RNA sequence: GCCCAUGUAGCUCAGGAGGUAGAGUACUUGCAUGGUAAGCAAGAGGUCACCGGUUCAAAUCCGGUCAUGGGCUCCA
């Protein structure tokens, strides 16, 4: 319970659901007010309590834990203040708190360098030590504009002009530094203890690529140095999980200058990929899907018809065959549509579910490429479902269940978003509303939490997106389920209804893995390269103690091979410690050491990559244990 | 595509104020046949990303291109 006690003995209690973070004094208009930085329903907010004139305020008690947002936000003001001190001509744009830190965007003649970051960091620490009081004051809109114009802060002026009329505008002041800000903030700069600037980046003003590129400085801060150290250590750990590094180290895939954005899969990478594909096929057949395969290159005319020419051309590759124009497919749907049109259908035939592991090419911007997560050619685990309108909800629910089932096999947590009509789209608002509502209804009936991602739908329809997280918390869209009323119209898809008339089917596009490439990238990071046995490219390696036992090793190898286990035999003339180290670095689930004892007893000495030495085992028994693990797809790689 | 940074042996990285390069590891060979995370030794490996300019001389300085990394924008 938080209470403010006034000199006259009366007190004020805060309402339920409000977590008080800190107080800042309001210095405007001689009014005595206390502004409380609080968290209301998870969102930071200023709560203003108007008190009696001339009354003194004392906060008797407040929550000791400072909301991270507020903490980081004040840090970003300190950053801006430091930059202003060191580079006086700099103009301020925006500087919010973000997850694990904050940034501030600057417009400066001076190009910030890495060395500057160190200088700025020093200055920030100075500001912290100065223990500047953070004061809030408010102005009417015109006064606010005037103040910012005087200071030459044209970006701030632009921000204020966009604020609604009639609202008073709050500023925060610390020492000689004033910034437009909704707050709340810490009461003093001294509350920030461990300041660290992380990186420099470019960012467009207001996130629009037509605007000026500003200089963004990313940083983080903590109450204690120890927390900062822990955070930096976590970042280091995360780097070790980077799929680009592990992919190279584990010999799974490589990227080459000769094909930017076009990944090369190595034999071990293909093992994982093929296992995923096998799993994918098996689960699809179980759920009534058929599999199709459509060409990579199709006549350009088709892409005019589908709308891709108008809405997706920038991302497409083109080629010529016998003088005619062709396009390399960026999506698989037109192929599925042509298959649909090759037949006549009755309403009794629905739904159709056609899966396709479809190789698509998209010309992504060079700066967007990122390991396996963002590439220029990738295989979508696509499917196109054709259905009657009354089947839509059930089909969508089926896709949601299917997605959940597959993600659970890997132990993934995921986030769901509903993406709505983008600016560049086809079809009427009514069609979009209907499609969006159908998706929403399916999600609601499944009781799935989701957020709305305004304007992020495909050009032909809204979509449900499934996002998975990578090693450092970036999330990537993998699964997607898109409802499409457009393609069936454009391609004049029909079926014959009960009434003998032609009707229009509804189409759903969906992926679960998203793309094999991205999904494998996520998997590598998820398991930190230590794949569960069922996915591991090499499941077991036999390590003879010396050359003398290679022959016995061969025998064991055969036994494992016959059981369908991916096994290797290391016959090199190295010491066993060396072989173990290599197998460990390669994150092979099981090592079988064979020497004199094992030959004598007809056994193997098993070592688990995570648990260590498991002792001598009967070969047949151990094979059974591994086979069982593979069958049940146990995710058995904790911190290996 | 835009901003910033980076590009030296298969990998991880030193070095170089202009005079054509070095370590560790990996690789090859020899010795060693060793019981749970690196045995010893020798050898081979590089147009210092690419193209152009300045210079007697460029891996080094300058310009451009390409690629990579972090962001922005865009997306599975």
C-alpha cells in the first residue's frame, strides 16, 4: 500500500492495480502537484494528483523495484543530455526505452564513431554522479512549440504539432537539459548506476525510408554493475548459439559470396532437413493432405493474373525462355491454382488439402539478408486448402491445431499475431473484413492469445502468424495461415453446388515451419547445436582406444547401422581423450568407447554428451534405448 | 536499398607510420598405441575480398565495387 501523507495529517492512498514507481515534482504554474510514475495494467503512465495549494508532500513508502521501462527511459534522457553537451549542434529525435535497454536518435553534422561512444558513456556517468533532479513541467501546445523552436529542435516541434489539440504537453528537465516526454521518469539521474552504450546504427526519422537517416545510439543501463555484467555475459552466451556460427562449426550449411542469400546445405545439414521433411509428410498424410509439386519458373502472364506483378514485382526474379517472359516463383499459390483448374469439382469433394514443399525465390534487399533466417531462395512447407465457405472455420482451426502439434514436438513457445489489411492490397474492404473476422473467430474459439498486427497482412488476404524466438530474443515469423478470397476470383475457381450452379471456393494458404531454412536456423539456436538424438546428424560415434580395437569398432558400427542409427567410427590414431573432445565439440549425443575390456566382454562404454560417462553397456540393450528415444522424439539436449 | 563498422591461411585472429606477411587451430607426414575434453615433431597453406588511382614501389594511402556484421526499412 502506498500512501502520501500531507502536513495536515490527511493522506492519500493509491488505487488498486497501480504499482508506484517513483515521484517527480511538478514545477509548473506554482501549483503543488505530485506526479507519480506508475505502472497501470503493465503500461507505464503518469498519474497526477492535485493537492492543496502550498502543501508539502512526503512519500512515506514506495515500491523499491524500479520499473525497467522508466529506468531505461531516464537513461535515454541522460544519453541525450551527454550528446548535447559533447556535440552542441545535435538535434534530438526520439529516445524510448526498449527491451533490455534504450536508444536515442540524433541528427548531427558529426558522424558518431565507436570512440565517441566511449566519450559519451563517460559524460553519462558524470551526469549520473551530478545527481540532477528530474523535474516535470507542462506547457500549452503553442508554448511547447515555441520552446522547442527556440532550442532549434525541429523534430520535437514536428512531434508536438502531431499531438492532439487542447492537451497540455509534458516536459522533463534535468539540469540544463529539457526534453519533450510523456514520462514517467526517475526522480534523479543518480538512480542510474551502470550505464553502457552498445552500438551505433542508422534509423530513418519516423521509421520511413523516404525520411532522413538519423544516427541511433543503442545503450542499456542497470541499477547495479553486477546486473550489467550479467547482461553482457548473457549476450556473449547468446552469440555462441548464433546459427551462422554453429552452422559453420557443425558443418551444416555455408553461405558464399557467389550466391548472397542462397544457402548451401552440407550433408549433415541435409540430414536434419530430410528428417523434418519426413516428419512433415507423415503428419500431413495423417491429416488428409495430398502432396503436389509445381514448377519454379512460370510464364509471366500468370503473375499478372495473380496480382503478383502489381503487388510483388520488386521481389521477383525474371527470365526469358525462347524469347517469352517468365518469372521465377516467389510464392507457390499460382501453381496450386493451375492444378485446381485442371478439373471440375462437386461441393461433395471439399475440402482439398494440398501440401507442397515449394522452392521459392525472392529478391530481398541486400541489407535484409541474415543467415538462414532471411534468404533469397527457400523452401516453404506450403499448403493450399480449398473449401466451402461453411468449412472455413474448421479448416483454420485444423491448421492452428496442426501448427501447435508440430511446434510442441520441439518444445517451442510461440507468439500468435493476426495481421490485417496492408496499404497495398487487392479486394474490397468488405471481403477483408469477412476474412479477418473469420480468422479472429477461429483464434477466439481456440482460446488462443494473439495480438493484432495492423497492416501486415499479405496483399491478397489477412493472416494468422506464428512467431518463434531466436537465441537473442529476436522473433521470426514461421508459420502463417492466410485466408484468401482474391485468388479464387482472379483465377475464376469454381465448383458445382447442390443447386447445379457454379460457386466460388475459399482458399487458405498456410505454412507451419514457414521455410525449411528459417526453421532449421531457429532449431540450431533453440538447441544451441546440440540436437536431440532423433534430429542429430550423427547420433553416435564409436571411439576405439587404439588401432587394435578398430576391428571390434567395425562390428559395433554394423550393429548400429542395421538398427538404423546414424553412427560413425573414428579410426584415427589419436588418443581417446582427443576423440572424445572432438565428438563433444561436434555435439554428438552418444560416444561409444571400445578397448580391451569391451572386446573381452562384448560390450561398449557409453558416454553421453550431457551426462558424461554412463559406464559399460550391453550393445543390444543400448541400441534399443536409442531407438526408443528416436521413436518418441525426446528433446534430450539440456545445455549440452 | 539506406546508416555505421568490418574483410589478412579452411577456421579464430595478430601485424603492417608504403619495401609482397605471422600465431593458434585444422590439414599432410613421421614418431607414439595411449581408457573419458587437446601426445611430440616436421611439412605444406595466403595475388592480405575485387577493380582502379597515387607512387620507383600498395596488403598498407585514396576512390569505387562486392560480401559480411549491427541497425533502419521490408519479409517466411
